[in-house]
C-alpha cells in the first residue's frame, strides 16, 4: 500500500514537472526595460492579444507567448532603442500559419508613458491602470481601456470599444470608433470637451447634456455639444452599433 502511494505521488510530481517545463517553453520572449517619463511602448502584432497593465514595479517588462501548431515559425522582433520600446511579430513570407503571439506588458503605474500604437490585426487589445498617451488599434477584436488617465484614442474595425478614463490629461483630441460593434466610453463628471457622437445604424445614449438628433426615417443617430470650455475634441462613432457616453 505504501509503495503504491509513493508511486502515485511520484507520478504527480513528474506530471507537475512536465507542465512547468511546457509553460516555460511557451514563453518565447521575456525582457525588462528601464522606464522613465517620456518612454514609449509600441507593439505591432499580427495574430494574438496585446495586454498592458500597470503595476508597482520600476521597470517595463514584456513577455510574449507563441501559440498554435506553427508557433515555431513566428518570432518577436525587438527594434527598441533609447527610450523607445518597439516590438513586432515577424512571420515568414507567404506564411499561412496556425500561429499567434500573446503580448503581456507591465508598466509602472506611477509614470506617464506614450503607450502606442498598440496594434494587432486579429486579437483583443487591453490597457489597464496606466497613464499617458494611449493609442490602440485592432482590425478584428475588442478594445478595453480601464482606469487610465491621459489622452486616449482607440479603434476597432470589427469589435467593441470600451473605455474608462479616470482623468483627462494632455489631450487635444480623442477618438473612439468601430466599423462593426458598440462604443462605450466613460469620462469624469465635468470634462472640458467638445463632443460629437454618431452611429449610422444603432442608437446614441449619453448622461451629458448634449443635443440629440435622431433621424425621423431610417437608422442612425447623433449627438453633439460643448461641455465647459470645450478644450478637448472628443469623437465617438460606429458604422453599425450603439454609441454610449456616460459618467464615471
């Protein structure tokens, strides 16, 4: 009985070891970069998600995980120099690959950065708990930006755009758009902003005192107005979907 129990325990440790080795092997790129005010982070992905999260550390850390049957065919190319961190996914020419790269980035939340462009052709882009100029793009996927202070621009060709800005800083113009999907933006209570919202096929809703224009015939709606001094131009649009602007 004892021998059988020991054998079972040994098997469990062997299985755990195999899982750990597999996890380590899947992490194909990991690097830390010095951070400071004015540092920029740009990532150009082809297939896979891009996630950026603020944390209490002092360096910018990037981990990239290759996934899919043909993952060994794709690489992460590091084009960084000085205070510019620039990474991109590299595929072989004419590669019909079953492969993607998932980028996980951590930035010190106490420092302002230029985060972007953060882009992927197929995948989701998320930025959480960070500050600075944020620019994100995806051709097919959702955008989520939450607990961010600064100037934000977000675009999806096919997917939802969800944004929560705790404080607007250093922005002259912000744009949130999708061709197919919903746009939901939350702003601080009293922004100094010139706002224009529109959808070609969907509804427009807002908590702010804007002039609404709903078409009498056919789909589509829009709203516009100036809040406070109207310092920042804010545009929200969807070609096919609902557009919502609300208070934090």
